[in-house]
């Protein structure tokens, strides 16, 4: 039976009215939501007086928006920070080359031992995503980026003050460990852009990654010649500190599930605050039901995206074991990773090989020989611009219709030959001591090839493996960075023995063989994905016989006519 309370009537003082006390349901009401759920003003009712009031949702919800709905300005700010961060990480990798001889002289090291710093950095860069990236699945990208950035900063300072070589190696490993996750901008890009929109920011990201490798020796070559070698690390410390500050002040979380979790926390705190004052959300009003007003304690639970592991250990296993499994069981992942590994290894060989060749063959000084790395910067920029415009042009080509992963491989089939061409021209041009501009141009051509390969590998793996794309990319990252350090350490002596012409010809031959990978996948990629247990299956309508595709092409473009 309903109880009642008496109130003085406003029209007739002393006259009381009876108000029914609402029922309070002891069972909590659970409200599921996602990023598209709109929270508007909510009607609350006091559980003893029956007083109603409308409360606006908390202002903090404005910080829990879908990253895909961010303003274009904030999206491009996030891309700019991501590109600057990966360029800084690449800068740190390339900055070691100009000071190798100085470190060998300072600590009385052999050439092989002094080059271990390149290997150590590559190993740190390879292992970091396997350890730190799983944390971003739980806590979000921003905390991990800031934490790894601080690690990058602290251990770079350690490199600058190291008194013994083993301390330098120790600090360099953990600086690389932090820099790899600090540069996880490709994950941020996939968070805020859909497939049709992410090519341009990813092209800029790839351009920054390659250009940073060239910028490191370009700048640090002058520092090494005209200042103390420790300033190589002082400069990195300053730039990293600025990037951390910008990320901390203006960066926003981009991963959906941590945003949903934070949104649930904000909403539940809001409901709890109202309930502590005696106000509960109305579940049913009397005019809508025969019963009294029904109140319930309300709690929000996010509808998380995907079937994600519940704990850090499960995420860690998924982030380490599964990528390794992909490398072994998925031919697409293995050969794409092998292709990316080779191209990245060539870039690392350039860190020491280009400068050395110009000093030996052309008599350049340390700063002059490292200035040639401007060609790597230019090549990275050209490769990024090429990646942007070929995607725009491809939208008007018949083979891009439908947006299959294989459609992205048509241009790279020819562009992949730029790397072996650059290697041949650089090697024999330097061997025969032709004008110094010829090998420099060859370095730029090869850098264009490396940039478009990097972009093609990322795009194809992202498109082909869907929800498992992060694991596929992690697999190629592990192989690419893990192998290239050893590649540099053990191929440099053999490269010197063979000579620049023969050595580069061998590399060019390997690159030419690996450039067949996009040709094979452009032809049979749909069938390979259809038979894969992990790759994203193409729709049945997309699995066309190649002769039908060619017939459609002939209908659109009859032979004997030129089409623009």
C-alpha cells in the first residue's frame, strides 16, 4: 500500500496535499551503451519526497567522443604528432652512424663492437611493441605513448652522460624500447580514420619514418664534426621533451574501448552522486503505468568492440604468440614481412655505408658525407606524396572498384623496382667514382622505393586481416626490426670485401626477387585469402575468375584506343 506525505498547499496555506512516495526497486538497472549512444537530460526523483528534477549529463562526457567523429583539425593535429614522433624515433636510429668512429676512438673499440649500438637499437625497437603495445588495449594509447616517451627521454639522457660503453648500450636499448611505442602513430591513424580515408595520413607517416632515418645522420654529421658527440643525444632529449609536452597537453585518447570504459566511469560517478543525495533515475512514470513511479539505482556498462581478452596476461599472450604464429602459418604475412625486412635492412646499411663510401671514394669530410642523407629525406617525401596521389588516381581506375586489398598493389608492382635500381646505380656509380651527384640521386630513388614498400605492406596487411591486422603488422614489425640490426652487423664486413658494385648488385638481385611478391598477390591474392583460416574472407561476389576481370577491362577500354 502506498504511503503518503503531506505538503502545505501554495494556494491555501495550511491546507495539505498528499503525494505518493515512489517505489524504489532494489535491483540495480544496468544500461548498456556504445560510442553512438546519446546521453541527454535525465529525470531523477527523490526516493522519499517524490520530488522530481532534470539533470544535464556531466560535462566530462565531451572528452569521451568517438575518435572517428573528431574535428578535421584535431585529427590532423594527431597525425602531425604521430608523424613527428616516428620521425624522431627514426632520427634516433640514424643519429648513431656519424658517431660510430668517434665512439670507437673514445672507448678504444673495434669497428664491429662500435656497430653493436645499431644492433641494440634495432632489438629494442623490435621487442617493445610486443611488451608495451598490449597495455594500450587496457589503459589506452595516450598513457602508453606518454610512458614510453618518458622512457625514451630518460635513457637518451643516459646515453648523453654515459662514461663506459656498456652503459651506452644499456641506455640505447631502453631508449629504443621506449621510442618504438612512442611512435605507435600507425595505431592512432587506424583509430581515427576508416579504411577509405587512412591512406593519406599513412603515406605521411611512412614518409616521416623514412625521412627521419636520413635526417638523423644529416644533422648529427655536422654535430659530430663541429661539436662534442654527446650533443647528438642532447638534441634528441630536447626534441623528445617537446613532443611529450605537446602530447600530454593536447593529445586525446584514440582507442575506442578505453574511451568507452572512461565514459562508463564518468556516468556511474554521476549516477552515484545523485543517489547519495537521495535522487534515483525514473524507470517508469505513473502516467505511463498503473504502478507508482518506479526508481532504480542505475549503472552503465560499455558495449566493448570486438572479443578482447579480459586481462593483461591474455592480451600479452595474444600480442606475442599470435603474431609469431602468423609469421609461421600465413605465407602472405611471412613474405610481406621478408620484403619489408630487406628494404628496412638496406636503409640501416645506408646509415654507415653511404657516409663511408663518400669519404673513401670522393674524399668527403664527415659532415659532407652525411649531408648526402638529404637524398633519403627527399626520397621519403617523394614516396609519401606518390602514395597519396596514386590512391587518388586509383579511385578512377577500374581495378580499384570494389576496394579489394589487391587493388592497392597495382602501382607498387612497378614502384618496387626503384629500390634495386637505386642500389645498382649507387654501387657501381660509387665504385667507378662517377660524379658524386649520381650515387646521391640513386640513394633518393632507393628511398622512394623503400617508402612505397613500407606503405604497401601496411595497407595490404591492414585490409587483408581485418580484426587481426594489428597482429599481422606486429609480426612484420618484429621480423623487420629484429633482423635488420643483425643484417647490418654481419653484412658490413662482407660488403667491404666484395666492393660497392658487387655488394650492391647482390642486394639489388635479392630486392628484385622480392619485388615479385606484389605481382603474385595482385594475381592470386583473393584465392589465397579465401583459403586462409585467419585472413579476412572476400565476399563471394568479389571472388571472380581473373579472365572475367580482364574481359571487363577490355569492355571498358577496347584495345587499340588510348584512354586518359
